[in-house]
C-alpha cells in the first residue's frame, strides 16, 4: 500500500489519503470545530476534489479533531452580523457542502467523537451514515439562538428519525446521547472510544470495497435522489439506476462469476 499522504485544504481542514480511502478532518479544536465560512469553503473544495478522482476514491471518513467535538455547529460568532441576504448565502454554502458529500459516488461515514450540534449534526446527516463514540451527543439547538437549522436539518433529520421525532428535537433544541441516537435511528453504531470508532468505520468500508464500485455508486445515487420523493418518481430513479448497472463491466463480471462459481474480479469499470 502507498504511504498515506496529507493534503491541506485551508488551515482548518485536512485530507489524508490511505490508498483509495480518504480521511477528511475538520481541525479547529479551539472553537470545537465550528463551521466558519472558511471551514465550509475548505470542505467544499475537499469533497469536490475527491469527486474529481472518480473511482480512485472508494470511501471517506469525515471527522473532527481534538477529541471533544465532531462539530459544535455553524460558527456563531461569524453569524452575528449577517444581513438576511448574507444569511441565505451562508445557508447556500452549507447546502453546497452537503450536496458535494451526497454527490460523491463513494460512501462517506461521519465519525462523530463528541458534540455534533446544529450545523455539525446537519453535516453528519449529509453523510451516508453516522458512527459515533459512546460519549458523543447530538442536537439541533438553533432555536436557542433564535435560528432554525440552515444546512439541511429540517429536510434530512426527519428522513433519518421520522417527522415527529425531528420536530421534537428541533423545537426543544434538546441534546441526546449516543444511546438515544441509536435508538431513534440517527446513529448506526456506537463504539467505546475513538480508536474503536475508526476501526469499525474502516471495517465497514472494507466490506463495501469488496463490492463493485459502480454498483455502490449507482445505489448511492438512487438512495440520495429518491429520498423524499413520491413512490412513483422514486421508483423511476431506481429503474434508471438498475438499467445503468447493465452498462458496467463489473455487473457482467459479477453475474458471470456467480454462474461459474468463482470469486468475481471487479475492476471498477
Ligand atoms: N461557534 C463558535 N464557537 C463555538 C461554537 C460555535 N458553534 N461552539 C463552541 N464554540 C467555542 C466557544 O465559544 C469556546 O471558545 P472560547 O470562549 O474558548 O474562545 C470554545 O468553543 C469551547 O466552548 P465552551 O467553552 O462553550 O465549551 P463547553 O464545554 O463549556 O461547552 C458546548 C460545549 C458545545 C455545549 C457549547 O460550546 C455550546 O453550547 N456551543 C454552541 C452549540 C450550538 O448552539 N451550536 C449550534 C449553533 S447554531 C445558518 C446556517 C446554519 C446554521 C445557522 C445559520 N445560516 C445560513 C446563517 C446553523 C446554526 C447552528 O449550527
């Protein structure tokens, strides 16, 4: 395996590569990794750059540095003086980051170790799923500040936990622990500590990487695009994606290998 490489995307975001895996770290621990406009821009660049690599990227772990927070929210200080128009622009930038994560064909696991609040939880919700340490906590506390979620929380939280639970969390701004987050389906798995969290996330990506890359990418595209659509329109997306799978060499290899009773040799084509 090649030596892991590190790329800086601005001072507060770094991307480490380990072969076809990428670890994106928000590294602003003094502000509990709060999402300033610079951090959001750097995240956008990081995910757009990974997207441009196509099938050379098979999985991404998104995390926060410092051991106290994934992300404690949008940067409250940088929001203080915004006009309504600037508020909308800030919201758009957050949505572009979420879209870049959802548009990446490879799965992105949010590895939460500590607070995932406000814009931080929204960032995690844009990932394919959330793994967390037992000591983590989650919430949408915007109403405590006179705000509402601005990076997709009103859209993705109800999809993750159901409309009633999302309303309860958003209207109260209440924080929940990892155990409750698992119970309501917000977090997929929790782990005793950060090392176990990363080992677990890497093990999941290893399972994914054994499969045909184009099929995983097509499945993600359909799952992301179909979410929230009416049944008929959503199933049309699945039909198109299913057809697209037949255009890939890996699909023909996978089916042939099954019939010939051998292990498939996927190439990502
Ligand atoms: N922004 C900026 N700085 C933050 C921060 C944040 N969200 N969260 C923490 N910090 C900073 C603190 O100010 C403190 O800095 P210093 O005072 O040391 O300089 C440092 O991080 C450590 O925090 P604490 O001293 O407060 O640490 P504690 O352990 O006592 O408390 C805490 C940890 C996470 C419970 C507490 O820091 C906290 O309640 N933080 C705020 C959490 C929060 O409300 N987050 C949601 C923010 S609202 C928008 C788009 C999206 C959104 C809004 C607008 N637009 C389109 C405009 C989304 C909004 C949100 O995310």
